[in-house]
C-alpha cells in the first residue's frame, strides 16, 4: 500500500481540511471511495468566482503588468492559463463545462499554423507555456483533438539534438526584451544542450496524454 512508503500518514490532515475539494480528491483518489459526481465541486463559491470573471471570448483579463514595457506579450493568454489551471487542477473541471470549452477555443485561436501556441513570449516560440497549456487542455479531455496532436508534432520536430527542449532565444543568448521586438520567431540551435527546466515542462504534456505517456520511444532523452 502506498501509505507504507510514507513516514507520516497524511489522511487525517487531508480529511479534516475545511476545503471540500481536498476532501473530495482524498476520498476519490487516495481512499478510492465512491464519491459524488465531479460537478458538485463546480458549484463551490471559489470556482464560481473565477468563472464570473471570464470574458465572453473565453479569456480572463490580466490586471496589472507593465504593458508599455512589454507590449508584445499576451498577458491575457497568461492569465487565462493561470485561471484554467485553477479550475482544472483544483476543481476537476473539463470540457463538459461551457467555461472550459470557451477557454479552450480561445487558446486554439492562439495556435499557429505550425502547431504551437504563441503570444506569451511575443512572436517567439514558447515551449514552456505552450506545453503547460497543452497539459491543461489534455486534462480537460481534449486529448483526442487534432489540434492537440498537431501541437505534439510541433514539439517533436523542435527538439535539441540531445533529445530535450530549450527556448531558442536563450540558446542563442539573446536578451528576452530584445527578442520581443523581433518580427518573427528565432530558429533554435539544436546543437545546444537541452534545458532541464524547459524539458520538464514539455514532458508534463506527454505524461498527461493517455497514449503518449505509454510510449517511451518518441520522448526518450539523450545522455545528460
């Protein structure tokens, strides 16, 4: 049993927590108890407060940020990623809820013909946020969407030679602010070493997908 691997039993703490979402997932995932439908969490005040701030076009508006300094960055896309993460990871939302469907379509509008989601780093490639957004959409049950598959193809075609991933403007040693001013994305230098941080974020998307997480061949990394 998984409890035997721990020095401290967390179940009493989790079950005595005043957060109903924590209680729900503890009973469902750790104790494997029969629980109510996930929709019951969708009616809690916290997720409702998030949903009430969603814009008609599916995004959440970012409040703050120095838009004059970083006008090329898509702050609303960043904020939508954050709020979608709250709904999906904390309350189990998926595409059967209209709020998730609207947010997903907003993100798909940010998808380029190449396949990646772009905007948070201006016109530059963002394998970090792009993969993190993919992870949330896959967990929202968009794993069989052809637009997600197109994104996986993009990732697999933009790897470093050693098997991992990196941000092109960093491998080329170009300042982030300067990269935002460029009219098109910088090509990567695949001969450079992969970034452990970037690769870790990318692999989360593969791990979330029911088919890709069972296939070692396309994502096996080279030697460190």
